[in-house]
């Protein structure tokens, strides 16, 4: 088990990996959201938004990471895993994470327009899922702002 301090350091380490995925999305002209799923201190799934490239509104970073992790681990349940995602998951992704029974969700920046908390006061995740927000929030938000500023 991690101490609170070492857990925070570990969360930052893996969020930086999610930020690298978000940068890949940014570089591909996709909304810059990145995700990694970690199990036993290894990345077992990763993804970034591919909604434009695939012309698929469900091709969110979290969905890509869930699929990759499930294939990597050989099963659909991710109870022992942690998802690190740069922006608060939308309600669709939160639902998928609930079905996957992810053990923990760690996100960076909140999303007051499309994040799951905008739509519900109850947690949409599995009852045992732990949720932590605000990890490297400023860096995650900065990447989103850098993407949208020239488009507005």
C-alpha cells in the first residue's frame, strides 16, 4: 500500500503519461485528452481522442484505453486498475468505466461543460471505484486552452 505522499507522486507520474497521450491528440488536431490505465505499476492500456480520425463520437481517450487494457489483461473487468485521464470523464465514459468496474479514476482538469459531474450529483462509477480529481490540473487545463484558444 502506498503512503499518501507516495500515492500523490505516483499519481503525478502516471498523469504525465496521460499528458503525453493528450499531446499526441493535440498534434493530430484532436481534442487533447489522453488516458492511461495502470495495473501493478505498468501501463496496460493507453489512448487519446480519435473522434476526428475515426469519425466516431465514441472514440474518446478513456474508451480507447479501456479497450486496450481489456485486451492486454484478457478480461473485461478492471477492478485492480487505475485510469489516469487528463480531463474529467464525460457521462458516456464514466458509464463504460462503471461497466469495467475500474478500481480507481484519477483525472486532471475538471470539465464544467461536459464532465460527468455536470449531469449527476451521484457517482456514475461502480460503488467501489475511488475517484480523485485535480492531479496536475493546471497542466491538463493548459493543453485544452492552447487547443481551443485559436479556434474561438
